[in-house]
């Protein structure tokens, strides 16, 4: 096998949740550009249609389904349709996620009343956990039903460097949700290895996306995060495509249960 062939995903069927924007869209783009048959899932039907239309116009093999990743019955039905459409499922990116609101400090380092532990709304906590953790379980469960019969598959979960470090300017529910998703990746990897299914996580640091209402497009928030990154900058979603392609490809055949951090060194501390 030639070196470049180790990264070939042409002809594979792929599903990406939270795929209409940001990191999920980057996953969908790189897989489709590399020749995979990609189904984009997202709750935002208008934006999803826009992106699917754009990618299809480039001659890429893409399909879109509007679905809420926290709606279990809708997700299972959606994956059943995908199985019927393609007859197999090779790669899944469990990427759907939401922000968790302000932390207990603002970008200037001042105490933020809204983000204080005693003021966190229970409904908000439940929503963040449902989207950032429980939907990962739902996605894995749906994917495994299609992957086990053929004895192979790749599942890649978007966690965060916040699964390993704590953030004062990020809402409290985010950290335990992402840490739980990271733990689920390791547990699933142990169970599914014998079925030829690899389960890994990509743990991004600060990327410019639409999450938190595009918070990192705000100069003050962007500067606050950039100061904590040794590279002193916020990443573009283009920079996550290579890692996504690697984990989906034959090149990662012996990688499972891993959580690969991509954060410009942020989790190791600020460097002036």
C-alpha cells in the first residue's frame, strides 16, 4: 500500500451530526472532498439545506437530514434510513453540541453573576448534558447497530480540551458533559474493539465557529482565549480536517480509545 493510500476514504459511507456549520461542517467537507458518501445531520434545516446544496454543486456525494440529536426516536429512525439508503455505515462523527453559557468569570476576569453555580438553571444543565453527552450515546448506539453486522467501523466523537482542564469563562455544565463524553469513548472502544469498530475522540480547543452565538468572533472573547494559547491565536476549522481524515481512514487502524487534543498547546498553560 502506498503511503497516501493509507488515508483513502473514497466510497465509504459517513454520517456527521451537527454538520451544518463549524467543526461538523469541516468534517463533512473533508470526507466528501476525499470521496466519501456523506450524510449531514443538523437541527437547523435552513442552514443544512444551504450547505448540502453548496457541496452538491461541487459534485460531492452528500445528503442532508434534519434531526435533533437529542431526540432518540428521531435519531434511530434517521440512521435506519441511512442504512436502507447505502446498505452499510463506515464512519460516524458524533459532533453535535451546544455552548453552556457564561462561566463564573467574564472575559475581563470579573465575577459573572449569571454563571455562578447557585444561579445555574436546572433546565439549562439538563439541556447541555442532553446535547453534549447523551446525544453521543444515542449516536453511538444507532451507529453500532449498522456497523456490527459488517465487522468494521470508525466512530469519532468531538469532545474538548475542557474534558481535561477547567475553564472559568466557560459555563460550568460544559466541562462535565465533555468529560463524560471522553469517558464514554474509552468505554465504547473497549467493548467494540472485538467487532472491528474503532472509537476515538477529537478534543478541540478554541476554534472560530458559530457555537455560543459565534462568541469567538467577538474581539474581547477572542483575545481572552488567544492569550491562553501558546500559539497566541484561535484556530480555523480548516485546521481540524487533517486529524478528522486520519481517524476515519485506514491509517488509524490501530488507534482506538484515544482522545487527540488539537488546541495549539492551550491545555499546557499560557506562554507569554
